[in-house]
């Protein structure tokens, strides 16, 4: 094939590729318009009491999506949806649901915190700290903490159920960061249980805590204290020794171990 023929063939392929690319680009540009046409005309929002009444539609939708993500809910959480549960026939202006009325109060609270209270901090960080729905809710319709979940389950169903609930939430929500699964919250609940004389429940929770935080000397010491209070001397000694293996300078574990063994056992 001559050089001119090669050039002609290459040029033809290039033109064809450009034409295909142009058609694809036009099709992609047309998709949003087609989608909007299927959705019908946008309805102007009504009954806005906290948000600006002239807020652009796109901005309003972005805010609503932020709510659903922060609370882990759908539009139906606050709004009266259509007969089939969908957008068709939905009454977004209705104030029927208490969740919507509560949301207005929450919006005003967030606005006041960000505009009135946080600016009063004498040494505010840079960039300035602000709060939003996600700050407290973290994917939950009703914000709570893992220690409160444990406490509620303990009161209603006992330690076994509380431990099962903790394991379930840890598996299901760890990646979302919904709860604090550090050692602190469980240790706090166990401390309160021990103070109430519920040492068996405290020990069960701390054994689980040690399972998830095997390098924590603090959990070992706390568990040793619970076992000592229960009169389970051997178990307490094991835990104090485990604490010293992880943290040789832990004076609390050293003193407790010496008290139980009269100083006859060498430290790890």
C-alpha cells in the first residue's frame, strides 16, 4: 500500500472515531434533559418556614439529601408520600408528621449554634468548627451512643443480650462510624455495673472488651479488679499479670498483684 493510501485510510478512521465520540457526547448531554422531561415540571416548594422561601430547587434537593444521609432515612421519614409510597402524589408541604416538625426545630438549633454560639468561642479553631445533622446523628434517625444502647439492653434483656447486640452493631456499623467501638464506652458501662454490685455482668462485658482490645492493659486491670471484688482470686491474678506483660510499668497492676500474692510471685 502506498503512503498516500495509508494516509487516506488513517484519516478516514480518525474521522469515524471523532464522529462516534461526538455522537456519544451529544447522547450523554441529552440524558439529564430526558430524565428531567420524564420527571415532569419542577414544583416550587411551599410551606418553607426555616429554609429561604426562594431557595433554588437544586440547593433544596441537596439539603434534603444531606438530611437523608445524616439520619440514614428516606424522604418518607418526614414527608407524606403518594398513595403507592412514592414521589407521585406526595404532599411535601404537609406538616402531618411530627418528624417534620421536629426537623424544623433541629434546623433552627443548628443554625443558632453555628451563627450565634460557636462564633463566641474565644479561641476558635481554624478552619472554624461547625455542626450539622451528621455531627450527632451519624446515620441514625435518633442519635445515641453505644454505651446507652448497652445500658438499655442490659436493663431490658440482660448481659447476654447486650453483648449480642454490641457484636451485631459492631459488625453492621463499624465501617460507617456510627458508634464509638473503642474500649472506653464498654469500660464505662462495666464500671457503673460494678459500682451497682452487678459484678457478673461487668465481668462479662469486660471479657468481650478484652477480646476486641487484646493489647489494652487498662481493660486487664479493670477486669482484675472485678474478679477480685467477686472473690475470684486466681482470675484476678491472671489479669494483673497480663496487664504487666503488656505494660510493665503499670503501677496499679503491680500493686494489686502484690496484694493478692503477698509479693511472692515475680512480676512478668
